[in-house]
């Protein structure tokens, strides 16, 4: 089961990064990716379930990508602090997030949040 989840995560990661890079710089940029470490924002404290899941999957992805995936924990406000930082990051593929989808979706339904898609 772990192997299947790891493979699914890596496929999803690769697709999202390729789409981000294709938008930013075309197919040539995607073929060279990553040239430097990738920051992974986790919107919860170190040692929690979301953090542990991110660390397990990132350790596998690092072997495939050949670059470190650096976990940055941004806990607070039920994940809103980390989600806001993720949404405000440049869409260059070097800042990605490991999110708790139900919370990410439900927070804006419960209250006004600071994370929204940034206009370019």
C-alpha cells in the first residue's frame, strides 16, 4: 500500500510541476527541472500526521528528482498560514505544498481566509 501511495504521489507531483514549469518556461525548463532544492510547505506542525506523510513521500521523491525537497512547517490558524504562503509563492515549481485537502477547502466556507489565487 505504501508503494502504491508513493507512486501516486510522485506521479501527481511530476504532473503538477511539469504543468507549472510549462506555463513558466516551456518544455525545455521542465526537462531540466529541478536545478536546485524544492521547498515543500506543510501547513501544520512538525511531527503531526500531515508532516509525517509529507516527509515519507518527499524522501522517495528526492531519490527520483535528484534534488532535496526541503520541508518548511508553517503551522497556525488551522493551516491557513501555510496555505496563504503557498498561494502567494511564485508558480515556478520551487515552492510546492503538501496540504490537507478537506481543511484547505472547508476553511473558506467557514470564514474569510487570506489565501486566494493571486492575480497576475
